[in-house]
C-alpha cells in the first residue's frame, strides 16, 4: 500500500467539480483508492464519499492506493490534487 498526505490548496476545497475530477482519475486504476480526513476513510472512487468528507481549503487528506498499479495511482492523484484541482 502506498499513501501520501496533502493539503488542499483549492479556495473551495473538494466541492462537486474537483471531487468528480478526482473520481474520474481514480477510476482509471485497478488499485483500491481511499481518502482519509480526520480519521474518516472513504472510497476514493465514490463522489458521494468524497463530498461527505466535506474537505475544505487548507484541510489535510491522506490518499491511499492498494493494488497492482498503486504507485502510478498515487503519483497521478498527487499531481491532480497539486496541479489541477488547485485551480478548480
């Protein structure tokens, strides 16, 4: 299992559009993807789960990937959060 902790830099957090972007990217991988915030972990391939975490600007999340392509998944999702979601 691979994991990374990131701070959300988007001014609006992970609202519907960036959550959808995250889910679309996560679904490209066979690995199980999880997102944890404040001890609550959800399926990173579920938009409802992500919205339920209520991730706001400045919040820290931990993304986990467990499976055959976990390294690729973590790299791609880290890049997504740092570069693309930051501007949505």
